[in-house]
């Protein structure tokens, strides 16, 4: 068995797909893994793959041209999920590869996503749903704060790499705003300039102290909201379990409405 080891990213996985396909070693003899700390197996030859944007772009173009945008987006969301498919104990990178191989071998390959009896398809379905659900939650709970320089800033701590989904959504909704969306988990940021498209950048060196310099209007509206929150609250009817159900606890730190306090 030949194991192509790649980085845990869309470009890394797509590059591994490209190299594995081009190797002509036989699809049944190939496995792709993005698990860095996995135990090595006997009788396997490990091949290290370095992410290559051009190879990734070629795979993306092939998927869109031959299998459609829906198939491509499903594969991308699966690759953006956190870790492996736990229910089926399958590496997400290998699930992506096996799904692409199966799809391109069929006349109507796009319909392969309906074959949930196939382990790789079931894995893709679970991972895509996992990413989509978290993106949906964050679209509801994410709030921007206005900084002194007029830039809108928001920080999130997602489990999955949902930043591209959120960036595309807010670029469409706030086309005339300058905003910065920071993913503290993966240490990346979506940067959007007014009337332009967004870009994803490495934000490992981002100075978070600068993002706490709020504008006067921002401070004012935060005080107003907290006052409203306290005014309508009825101490005798405080229901912590219901609050956690409405706003999952892991979103509290990034929820502007709650300020710096705990519920």
C-alpha cells in the first residue's frame, strides 16, 4: 500500500489527489492521509506530498467541469472538516480521494453522492454536514465590532475550517464594508476591502491588542445592549439550561451581546 501524506488543507488534499492519480500505482493500492501523528503501518510505503496551488487548481477545475459545482463544494466542505470521519474511522483525505475516483469512473459521476452505502460517500456526507452545521451556527451568532479605524472585526473559535464559507457570506452581505474575520483556532483571517473580494491570510502574527480598540459608537451601543439585556431579565425565571441550548456555551466568548461577563 502506498500512503500519500499531505497537510490538512484543501490545497494539501487536492495536491495529494493529483500526485496519487498521476503516480499510476493503481487506485486500490493507494491511500491518502492528512493525519500527521498517525502510527506507521508495516508493508506501506509513505510518500510526502507538499501542497502545490497549481496542482490543486487543476483538480478543482476537473471536479467543476466534469462533476459540477455542487459536487465540488461538497468535497471542499468535507476537506474543511475537523479530523477524520469518526463513525467510520476513515481519514477524510482518503474519503475525498476514493469518492473522486468512484465519481470519475461513472457516466453520471455527480450522482455518486447519493450512494451512501459506500463507506467513502457516507464519510463525505458526515463531514460535509459537520462543516455546514457549524457554519450555519456561526452565521447566526457571529457579530462584528467597529474598531477606531472604522474596520469591522470579529473573532471566532470554530472546530472546522469554516472561514471561507463565512467570508463569502459576509462579502455578499457587506460589500461596501472593510472587515476582518479572525479564526483563532486555525490562526487565519479573512480580509475584505470595500467593493473588493476577500482573501484568506495567515494571521499567526496578528496583534489582538489592536483589535480591542473599539470606536466610541461601538462602546456606546454595547452599553445600551447590556442595559437592555439586564432590564428585560427576570431573575426568578433565569434558565441557564435554556440559554445554553439557545447559544451553545462554546460561542459565549465570541458573543458580543454578552460582553465580558458570564451568563
